[in-house]
C-alpha cells in the first residue's frame, strides 16, 4: 500500500516545487464564507498549507462565526454578509461552503471582486447558471476551482491512466455509479423560534420568501428549492468522475426513477430514492443513491470487455475478464480534498487552470441537473450535448 505522501508525487505540481518557485514566505489571505460542517472541514485542509492565513470568516448565523473563530481562526474578522468580506483588500482567495442556492451568486461576486475562489460542489442549482459562472471566470481571469476533489486525487488518476487510457480495460459499455445512504430521519423542529443572531433573509437570498423553518435551514438538502438533493450532492461527484474517465461531454438523455419512499411527513421535497439512467455516445451510466438500512460500499464500477474497474476515494480494484482472474487492488488512506486544495493554491500563483475548473464542472453538473428535471417533470429527457439544450416534447 502506498502512502498519501508517495501518491502525491503523481500530481503535476507539488507543494515542494511550488515553494521552490514562488518562495516559502508567500502568503495567501483566505476568506471563508459558510461556516457549517463542510466549511470547517475544508478550512482545516487549507490550514495544512503553511502559506495560508484565514483573515476573514462569514456566516448568516453569528453564533457560527464566533465558534469558527474560536476553533480555527482566532485573528480573523467575523462578518455576516459575504459582500463585506469581498471588500477586504487583505483577502486574496475565498472558500465558498454555503448552501447550494448561493454557489453561483457568491462565486460571481467573488470573481468580480478580483479574488480567486474554491467553491464547493455542486457547481450551481440551475443549468443556466453554469455557463454564466464560466463566462465570469474567463472575463475576470480569476481561478474558479469547483470542489470536485476526485480530479486531483491519485487514487482516481492512477487507475484512469493504467486501465482506461491505456486500453487495458477494453471498450467500456456501462458504468454503475453508486452512493447510497441510510434511511432519512425526520427533519429538525428546533429551534422553533429563529435565533436572534441569525439572518434568515440573507440565508434565503435568491430563493422565494418563506417563514423561518429549522428543517430547511439545518437540512437544506431535503428541499429542492435550495439544491438538487442527492442527484447534485453525490451525483455531481460521480458524474464528474465518469467525464474524467470517458471525456468531458454531456449525456444524450436522462431519465429518473424513484421518489420520496420514506415519507416523514415533514414537508421535504427532495427524493430519498434516486435512480437515474444516462445515455452517452457508446455507453450508459446508472447513478443510484437510495435509502437503505445496510447500504453497500459506495463507488463507481466501469465495465469493459477486458475487465472491470471499481474506484472510490480510498481504493481501486481492477478485475481482468476470465474465470479465476486475480484482482489488482490499491489503497490510499487520507482525505483527497487536501490534494484539491493544494492544486487550487498552486493555480492561484501560477494562473494555470485548476483541475476542477469551472468549464469542466459546467459539463459534469448537467447530467445531475437533468436527473432532477426528469424527476420533477416525470419524463425522459432527450438532451443535445452540443447546444446544451433539452429537446422539446
């Protein structure tokens, strides 16, 4: 088993070469917007890079700001509006870990403010938002890295080169992309009264007004107003891996099967059972994220006529075709987000396009969003990957 340190040598630009070229004393002033669990996790990966200083943090809930400062950024300014953070000259780059409905707006505001951005996936909530983000990234010349960390991870890069690009696996005709979860619990009902230091209107942002709802705030992924549910939460990752291996081109059709099969009668709108079939030129993809009490291992399996390849974030396994064939297995422990953060920081200095560039992400977000549309419209969608448009009925 190789270590994360050894595997990191596969990346095009390493942290060592970065410091040798640019100087170890270069500092990156980081602003963090969205201070929930994912914001804390990714910030910790940023702070593993010695040139990073968290200089400002922002969240609509003041209590979260204060907790974040105490835990990770005692000297950072604490703010409640992302526009105030973007006005700070000491901020060079931004980590955007807000709920999905804010991804597009904050990314555009950040790039137009002259700052680079690492924005969590999914890239956006609506199909029309993706090309707008790409346009702003190119017009401003800013780095826009979407949090599709598989693009920077040796555990994905190695088997792609070894088995797919080399032709070892043969023709791939089908891909299973699986990321199941447990059975959903009822949504939170507390705090029944909105905390006095939480800006509910700012949280809603571009979404239509509704009264305070603790379930919608604390579990926004259960509501399609705010995101695409499992289709975009897990689906953007897995369909991006499909594109990473098979080519960055959108699907020709999408059809969804599933729904809210574990109804907690709490108003949720995002389906808990998601099965979406996508047709591409020469192969098909089945994405599944269902609600099981004992879900199987998550990962992606590529089926070729010479073998099959299974990949997830810590392991890959290639099984040659034929009876009694011995699988080849590799494991790499650790958090692959660290590799993606490192790539982003390198690109902030080199001005090269990052591994998870907005243009790449704008293509791989299309199938998951088409899956959501298929669910909402209850029909199979035929899609033109050249015009990026759904064919009319």
